[in-house]
């Protein structure tokens, strides 16, 4: 278990590797073409645009919208099943470690400048659930064209990852796409620019307030196999974990907060080891403690 724990401590390395393996076909940026192999039908765990020239898989949000908006399908059990499986295993750990756009925001936030707290803006965190249930789920079903096709509203009108990975690279490499640039491209560019500026000033604004994929995984934080343990008897109320958390979570009040991206920074700063990582392999009674390298059986 020690090797697993040490591996998860290197979050920046894991994020970089995840971004690369999600987008390995870097040569396609020069040609302006897309990878169209069999792996493109497989959903990657994080937010990553299908239209990115380097992308090797499909974005789960884009794939879900493509299916629910189709005139031939009403619901995607395949895509939803994959998301439920990932959510049940890891919760928002995916946001913290395996999402390319999350890593992009992390890198932007490292730019040295004055940073601002978002603790008083917690009400904005509900927007991402509206994005998930209304924009991703309902609108493609309720608003359709003459042949019964719904539009991928989130991908088309909101998602900044699409313009970052797909729209901009393709327009640079492909003259035909450059000629077709219009108001929608300008709108998405403004959204992307806003997210970039905000990401420099505050930590992960898109993840906190907008991302529907993060909202979906958040629903599983309370039941996911991977999570945290908090031993109140060891806690000295120093407040380091609260001050360290950039997602505005007080881990001592709840270890299953919907906003926790399981980055592990609170665990690393705890001076008394009151916080530890765990992975439930069967149920809540049997736990693998990744910090103490022991198996705890409460039966």
C-alpha cells in the first residue's frame, strides 16, 4: 500500500500523464485532423473535447448529449453506466487527478498574482448541478429540430474546453474552418477567456461553479469507495486543513463534501494524522487505510 500512497502524492505528475494519455495524437494538431480509431468510441473519465485533434477518446458529457439528442435514442445506458461506475469507485477524485481541464486551471492558478477567496460565493456551486440536469440532460430532449434531433447545448454554447482543445487548434490548422468562424466561436472564446482570467485569480472557477461532469461525480462523493477518514480523537483543531483546502471544504465537518476533489492536500498538512485516505473494497465496515498501510475490520 505504501507505493500506492506515494503514487497518489504526486498529483501534478499524475495530472500531466492523464492529459497526455487522453490526448496522445499530438501530430494531428499540425494537420488539423482528428483521430478516428476505435478508441474514440470509449469515454475518457475527465472533461476532454472529442474534437481535439489529439484526443483518443470521447468526452462523457459530449457523448451523453449526442445520444440523448439523437432521434434514435432516448437514453445512453452505456455512457451513464461508465460514469456511475467511475463515480462509485472514485467520486470527484477524477476532478482532482484525471481531468485535463482541471489541470489546465491548476496551472493557470500557479501564475504569481493576488489570489481571491471564493468562500462567500458558495451559492454559485449550485450552478453546475443546473448545468447537469437542465442543460446537459433536459434541453437536448425537450428542444429538437424537425427531424427530432436535439442540440448538444452544453458542448455547443458553454464548454470552454471545446474551444480550447477543438475550435482554436482546428481553426489554426484548417483554412476551411477559419472561413466558417462566426458569432458562436466568438461567444465560446469569450467564455474561455473569462475562465482563464478567473482561474488565475481564484482556484478552479469552472470546476466549482460550472462543470456538469464534476457535478455528476460529486453526487457519488458520499458513497464512493475512495475517500477520507477523520479521527476526531487525534484532531487538535489547528485549522490547517481548512486553510489549505482551495475548494472551500471543512473536512473535519464532513469527509464526503460534494465540493471535495480528493486532492489530498488536507491530509498532507495534518500534523496529527487525524486525516487519512481510504479505499473501501467491500463496504463501510472494511477499509484499506492508505496512510497507515493497514486493513481495518470493524466486524
